[in-house]
């Protein structure tokens, strides 16, 4: 299901850019050594990200009522990341040792090579985490626990049977609950070092059951934590009216914008959301409306790099890992334009994805 890369494009040298070796350099005898990659990192204009989301697949076996999977908001094709693309990703990011989260817009357990992917990442010394809806955890007798994975987050959506049915349209809450309980017991029995936590999303309808949910799952053997998340509307693409909606504004952002509005207007001038001219931006170099383009990156199943895990539709493509090295993409014009944009209230507000996300 992976799209084909034109051989002429894949083989060409990206001359003139120190971050861009040819594809052949990564796949043949000319593969860059870790030492060479480390030197490349030293040339980087920005420190590499601390977190990278890798999407094994954007397919999901559920259609939760408040998710983009249910209402057709996600319009990009469904697919599975090839193991070759995954290995290329790992070879690119291994030198700076980010934590990798093995999920983005789908249920990762649908990928037949998920366990092998985790094992491969662990062999390269990476910290590996993942979020799952919990329905497929029993695959091969909880084989995920033997992969070396560091963190497993089980997202149950609902806090009880009634809430689970309302959100997921399914009556198997008790079954999934038993799966989580058995996962924790297996972790303890196998002396797995994986840290397991469970989460649900709070809404106006389930607030009364949150405390019981936390107590019930928090008391299970092998479960390290229970999280209750705020509901998201995914940049306004999902109708969550009547529920408790996350504002999308980071704490203190409104105060920051209000107190620095004049400064932001003076030092960053936006001709449009995509065409930015930084005039005297030195004083604002360390100020941004969003940290994502400095701290994280997402890599979709087809190799497309996006700035964060919330870009489920790939609306902000920064490059493709099958065509450019990760560090070239990290220092290239698309992401630098995004960083400039996020220093401007006006430009960010005009952006169809970042504006709603920042609550502007």
C-alpha cells in the first residue's frame, strides 16, 4: 500500500545541502556511519526533536464518536508503513536518541510487523512508547511485553460500560477491562519493565464516573497510572457539542498574546500564512505560539514528516523521509517558515490547522 517513489527522484543527489545525501547512501554500501550523522547534527540550525511520533498505520478498527476516524474528517489514504521505511526512519533518528511514540492516527496493532518494529527500535537504543485502544492487546499472548517496549498507554475512551457504548458503540467494556487486567498480571509475571497506564476522556456525560474509573484501574496489579484527558475537537474538525471541550490554548497563551501583541506585530510581519518575512525577529527568536516545530515531529505511514502528532491529515507536510534525510527536513524551508509563522499572532490565526489548534 506504500506509494512508489520515482526512481529518478529517489536516486538523485540533493547537491548543495549538507543535510541531504542520496537515497542510495542510506540503502547501499555507502550508508552514512553514525559518526557522520553525529557531525551532521552539529551543523543543524536547531536541536533535533526530543519526541518523534511514528505511524505504523492510520487505519483503525474503531469509530469513536468524537474522533476524526468516525466522521470522515481524515481524508488521506489508509496505508501501512513498510518495514523498509521504518528502518530508514530509525537509522535517521538514532543519533539523537528521541523517544519514539509508535502511533499517530490509527491503531498500531493492526500492523502485522508492529512487534518487529518495536524490537528493531530497541536494538538501536531508543525509548519506545505507544498508545492503543486495547482491543488487540492479546495478540500472540501479549507479545508486546516481550518486545522491550518501555511504555504502553491503553486508551479506553469510556469510564464504564454505558459510557463506552456511547463513545465506541460497543458493548465489550468488561472484555477490554479484563484484557487490561490480564496485561498487568502478565507484566508482573514476566517481570517486564514496560510501564503501563490507562486513560479515558472526560466529558459532560461521564464526569460522575471518573473517580470510580480511576480507583478501579489504579488498583490493578501491574498498572502504574491512570490518566483522565480533556476532550479535543481536533482543530474544529469534529463536532463535540454538548461535551466538555478542550480549549486548545496552552496555559498562559492568552496572557502572552495580550501582553506581547504589539511586540509580535512589530517584529514579525506576515504577508500571508505561507509567505512570511521576518523583519527584526532576533528579539523574538525564543518566543513562539507553539513549541511543536522545535520539540517534536510526526512521520506518517508513507514517510511524510509533519510537525506534530495532531496533524492527523498531513495538512502541513514538511518533506518525505524516503526522499530527504530527516535532518535536512528539520532544517529546510517548510519547517522554518512554520516556525516564523508561529511567532506571529495574525499569521497563526489565519492558518487553517494551527489557528484553531492554538485557539486564535
